[in-house]
């Protein structure tokens, strides 16, 4: 009767030693966003004639993704001094080149803003869109 219990006790010790002691899971790293920058977190779409549109989704961790725009690859974003800086990735030969472009913005209301691109007098108007978001 002691033999099965004794064998089970010896087997349990090596198995318990194989489990790594990882401790508690550390909390995710959070980017400290200013009050103004928090406004931009989420999906934003520029609606074009005919009802179709494209845009970007800006995440709280500073990353960005394109919405319905397979030709543009967004990497990162930040907001500073009244400008929304978007980093895009482009393939140049065998390398990927990141380009950061700053755009002046005017906030219209809680769900819309104007984005002024370099070389254009006409702003692009982006609307907050939490429905039908298609990330690329």
C-alpha cells in the first residue's frame, strides 16, 4: 500500500520542479498620451464622393494601421504642437524606409477633424468611425 503512494510522491517532485516560476504577469506598457492626443485614438475615415472612404486607426500604444487603403502602410503616430505626425513605411529596393510627416489639424467636434497636408490649401476631413472598420 505504501509502494504506490511512495512512487506517486517521487514522481510529483520532479514534475513540480519542471514548472518555471514566472511570477505575476507584468502589466502592459502604456504610452502616456496627452489629453489632446487621446482624442485621436480610434478609427478615422475620410468619406469620399460615392460613400467610400479610407483612413487610419490610431492605437493608444502609438501604432497605426490603414483602413481600406492597401497602398499605405502606417507604422506609428504622435500628436504634438497642434500637429498629427503619421509615420508611413515604404519599400525602397530591398529596404523599408519610414517617413514621418506632420499635418496641421483643426478639431471640428468630438467626431471630426480637418487635416491639412503639405502643398494643399484644402483640408481632408476625417470622421470617427467605429462601424465597418477594415484594417489592412
